[in-house]
């Protein structure tokens, strides 16, 4: 695991399989108003790049809407990792999506148990993301996946800090507000005081 103990260090991606969940939430970049899942083709490319679907699969608008529902429910769920409690609407959404995913326990050739979707197509691809959430919860790492405290950003990030106190994503484009200015000021001070040791 990459140690990120200092707030001024750019964050490393979440460890697998939570990196999948993190990347999925971050398909929407609210600050630049871009969305990798804006079209069914975009969703197809994203799922194909991660081998979550076969190249023979087609992606429909209905699938895309399902993906967006999952993404926004997960964004709410990781927001709860910074604050307290998951709201009822998010729980309902996640339960609904988990039901559709039909995840079942199966054993691979190595004898290890896995959660696999019993459906096919795009639903199976999205189900893998839910399975990653489940594994992340079992390993105790899930609560480190957080939503950036900057409301105009909302980027998902992995808080590897010792005391789990991270609040912001620290991406370069997260900062067109007071928090960003405060962060940059802090960083300038930090860089200034350390300049002799680097
Ligand atoms: Zn941010």
C-alpha cells in the first residue's frame, strides 16, 4: 500500500478491488462537466476497458441509466463514509441494484469463493462493481473510500491517512473555491519550510 500520510501529497488510487468502485464513481467529473457514461457507447467502452463485459455485448440506453443509478447511489454511499449513516433512499437503490445483479457465491478452480453475477451482459458488469464494494467492506477498507468534501467536485478518493482524516480529493482541478485557495496556501508554506531538505 502506498503511504499517504500528509495532506499535501497527491492521493494514490484505492487498492483493488475498490479501485474499480473509485474509478466508476469518477467517470463523472463535475468540475469539468464531463461524463464518460454520457452515452451507451461510453459505458460500453468503460466496461470493455476493464473486461467487465465481452466485446459481443451491446449497451442500450436502459443499461446506461442503470449504470448512472448505481454510480450515484455509490457516490452517496461513500459520502456516508465521511459523515454518518447511509440514507434510506441510497439503501433502497443499492438493494434494488443488488437484487438485479443476482450475485451468487461460486468457487473457482483455485478453490476460492467469489461473488459472481448469475445474470449476463451489462448487468453482470455492473454487478462486479457491487461485488467489489462487498469485498471492500469485508477487508475493512470500504470506509476509507470517500467523497471529496468540496461539493463542486465530489470526486471519490481513497483516504490512506493513518487517522482516516482525509476530506478532500486533492486533484489539481479541485480548487476553484476557498478550500482550494486555503490548500494551496498551506502547501506553499509547507513547500517553503521544507525546501532545504529536498
Ligand atoms: Zn475534490
